[in-house]
C-alpha cells in the first residue's frame, strides 16, 4: 500500500479488556441491533453521542458509500466523514451542518491506543475524507506489517500522509460551536509538593496556562519543530541512534513554560525527588530531578507547552499543557530516552513479540497535575506462573494501574465493611497474561490475550499465596471478567507500608470473602487440569529464567512514597 499507518499501543495487557462481554454490553447503544455479535464499535461524540456498530456501519455504507483510489491503485470504500459528522454535529442527524463546519471545530480521530489525529472542520468535503472499512473489495487487514489498520481508517484524496490513522475507535467533534458554550480560557494545573512520608502535603497551588505565560520566561521561538521519536518497527534497529525513523508521531512548533519554574511555585525539587505529571485522562509520566534542573543537551529544557503553531494558545491548543523537551537537535529520540532517563522510566511499544523503545510514550498531554515526591519507595516483586512464568515488578504493576481511562478495568476499587477503599487490578488480568502462549494481542478486532475458552471450561485453578503461608484457590470460571477479586497495592489512597501485613500487594474484594483474603502476596500460579489444552507446551519458559511482567511498556506510574499502615483484620 502507498501509505504507512502508524498506530502505537499504550498498554499491552489493556487490550485484554476490549473483548470483554461486559464491555461490549456497556458500549452498545441506539444504533446496535439486539442479538448481533459485533467485533467493533465506533463512538461519535458531538452535541450528541452516537454508537455505530459494525452492522450499523455496513448498513449506513450501503446508503451513503464513498470511494478513494490511492496512487498505488488500491481502492478504499467507506462512508464520507461529513455524513458521520452530520450524525452528531447538531440536533439534526440527517444532514452535515456546513455553517458550523466553516465556523470551525476540530475533528479528533482516536485509535485504540489513544493515539490520535486532529483535523479542522473547515474545508472538509464529501469526497476528500472518508472513514474506510474495506480496500479492494475486502475488509481492511488487521495489520500491515506491524502496523494496525482495521477496523476503520481515515483516508481520502485530501488526507495527507501525516494525517492517515487506522484502528479508529472514536471520533470527537470538539469546539464551542458544537458544545454551544465558550471554551474556558484558563486551563488549570495543580502543583503539589509532598513531605518525606510521601503523603503529607507540604505546599500546594493551582495555576493556569495564561498565568504561566504572563509570569514566567517563555520557551520556544515560534518556528522550531520539536519531536518525540516513536517505535522504529525495525527489529534490527530498535534504538535507532541516527534518529531517522518514525519522527511523525509528535511533531510540533510549541511555546511554553519551564517545568522548573512551575515547580518553584511550591518550593521546587531537591536532588533525588521525582516529578509525577498526570493528564486529565489519568495517563502518567515521571521525571527525575536531573530531567528538570540538570538536563543533558540531548534532552533540553523540559517545558509544559501552552501554544502550538497548528492550533494557537490554549484552549485552542487541545493538547495543552503538553510535555516537550527542547532537545539541542530538536528530536527527543529513543537513545536520548535511554541516556537521560532511569531504566524504569523508559517507554516501550510491544508488538508481535518485540519490545520497541518509544520516546513518544513520554509525550503526555493535557497535564492537570504536577506532584513532587521524595524517592523513598522500595521495589518489590512476586511470581506469576502459568503457561509461562514471569516476575511482577513494582513498576510493571503500577504502569497497569496508571493507565487511567485508557485501559478499562485496570484500576479498580473496593470499599470494605469498615469503609476502607482498596485499589488495585483485577485478578483475572494476571491469569489472562499467562494462561496460554499469547500474553497479549494488540489487535482489538480479534483479541486473544484472555483465553475465554480455557476460563469458561475451568481448564485451570488460580492459586494465590502469601508470605505467611496463606493460600486461596479460585476456579478460572469464577474469576472470569470479574472485578470482585482485586490484587490491591493501596488502601484509602496510600500505598501499603512495607512493615505492614499487606505489603507489597494483597488479594481482597467483594467476591473474595474474609476466609480467602491473602496478605503480602508472594506468588500467583495457574494449575492446569490438562496443560495440552493451552497449545504447544514448547513455549513454556523455565522459572529459573523469569521474565519481567510488562516492565517498561508504555505507562509507569511511579507513585512514590505514599504509605499508610492499616491494621490487618482478624477473622
């Protein structure tokens, strides 16, 4: 095909969730026909929300078809973007509102990994932009090489190479002409500094982009493009020191405020401190003291950008405030990440069994909180054994929880009878990671990571063991897709104290019951009735050479030093 389709998955195990029957039921809506099993659903957000199932899309396409032939002769078919926009741009779902489009709003096309493309509504035509589901008379392939395409992609005669996006899960019409109200000129950022215990607030303030612009030095010259490098998709050149592969993911002319200035509002950072940047969707990026106050030239000054050449000042700049590094060569590449960040901060994109370094995973946008933590938390591990064996690490566990809205069911909470709120990840996620040879599958269209056949047939028993010898067993069907069984790492908003009974993680939840709670977990294992049911046993790895559980894929929480001692409940 003539065009490259670059879709980057944020969290590997998160894709387990998208094939959940519960999730499918939740997203069903007015367009879906009852009783039809759908592989995918397109959400359209505007003045109203529309839910378009796979069947709905085909029916709409039969009435409103659109075609595009690219330079290689490949013929794409789908629905005009204008028709899909017309479903949600105003109260009339039958027509595309040209007046609103010319007044101006932004299309945001988002893939299953939350990677997105943005397009101005002005000048959009029926022929120039289509949402395609087929090419050359066949369904779009699930992937082209390592790049995800299906189920839907944006293409057309007016779509430039850098605007193409596949694996689309939702389209948002964003702007005051759609919402009916003025945009908030003040985009707030809360800055917090914690004491040595990691939870006592020493100082806190809330500022906004306009105030930062008016009161601190401005970084950026209105002409230099700054970039984050994405995965190379070249197994022979994972790190790409030449920085000449996949520089399109994040490429902006920006201006903003140095993060060191922002930290000064609460007293600044000290050597050894870590900064946690959290986006409004829960995405987290952590930076060291050195990244903020003593950056290497290859990284450059770390800023929160509030202006971009493409969209202007926040709030028109939809990603603001956004993290950028003003690198001396204008590119923050994968090797720069390797040289400037702690290993636990590196970001990776997992695809087809390869962990591709991706500095672009650090490009957090819409930052609404900056928190300064002392670096005092102790690392920990526990074993996860099944078809193959892995070692759960603290960063690996926390990266799963820190996905926010990007991975449904990853962060779950349970409130016990005494009013304590326990937070962690469901037990079934861990079973799904090691239940067979497929630890994850980035392709939402046909996700195989959680082996539903094995779970439904009680092919294995999940055994959870604790440091004091506590043990609990669960059938695979009992915990299947169930969030009532939680592996928790914090209570009442604070991490477990390492001197307490619960550290590092504890099994608890609405469905667990007091008699099966396990404190201080040392291991989780899957005991199979018939190991051959999982497939080729040659893939089994020796427990003496355990892998790390998704230790550096995409999101690392890095929530440091938040401890609370809660007395262990006695039966």
